[in-house]
């Protein structure tokens, strides 16, 4: 079976010229860590000067969960 209206390599390349991925723009947080723009900081949990995610509480919860899992294995 033959393709009747075949596209040339140049036509295909012109169409695919918009398929390139753009790299993420990084911003520097107040705490000095590098973070993705328009996202809360993974280190301190701040966004636009406000605390969005309480990282201390999150760390305590994770530690408690890990502790209870280790006790359950024993």
C-alpha cells in the first residue's frame, strides 16, 4: 500500500518544530533554596511570603508514621 500524498522531510520537520519541550524556570526562595516558579518551596513551604505548607508538622507526622511502622514489624 502506497501513501498517495506523502509529506517531504522538510514539511514534517516544519510541523514538528513546535514539539520541543521548554525547560522549567527556576526561582530562588526566601530561604535560599531553588524552587520551581509558581510553586510552594519544598524546603520551607512558603509561597509569596506566606507559609502554605507547615513543613515542621509534615516532618513530625512522617517521623511518627515511620516509627509506628518499625514497631509494627517487630
